[in-house]
């Protein structure tokens, strides 16, 4: 079992920055690919960024490229999402997720590939 707890959400003005963090406990963190998803009211849960278990491959959805950075620290069992130049359309609940498969080759972007989820943290960007 993997437990995930997000932190770092909040209210920020457009153009500002936030750093989300996800702490993992339970099974060995370093064997799981990790991802951040977000879900706005009335919309589907979409991948924002993903990082493989080794930390040497990342994926970003087009709308956040150049603004968001995903990183992980396997020694501290954490994954982070640095969000810069935030826009009102980034407003959503952000979820941290761990891959259902360990030591996967590749970066899945479909939420169905992720088995462990955090409770979510609200990010609100005001215009």
C-alpha cells in the first residue's frame, strides 16, 4: 500500500507561483512512476505532469510546458510540482498519483494507469 499526502495549494494571483508537494509512505517510493493530475469543476481529471521512477524522464501537458516543473526526491519519498506564471485556467484540485505498475518503462498519462491517489489540494488562481 502507498499513502500519498499533498500540500502546498492555496490562492494566488495570476502570474504568481505555488509549489505543490506530495509525501509518500508505505511501500518503496522509488519504484513508482508519479504524476500530478488536476480536476476543475465539471471537467475530467487530466494529467498535468508525470515523472518516471528513476526521475530521468518527464511529461507535461501542452498548456503547462515552460511554466510547471515536476521533480522527485527518492531519498525523501516526495514528488513536487513547481508552478510558475499561474493562470486562472490552472484553477483546479490537484492530485498526486502513483503508478499501478512498478519499474514501468514509459510515462502513462491516463489516470487508469495510476492506482494510488492523494486526497487532493485546491489551487485557485485569481485574475
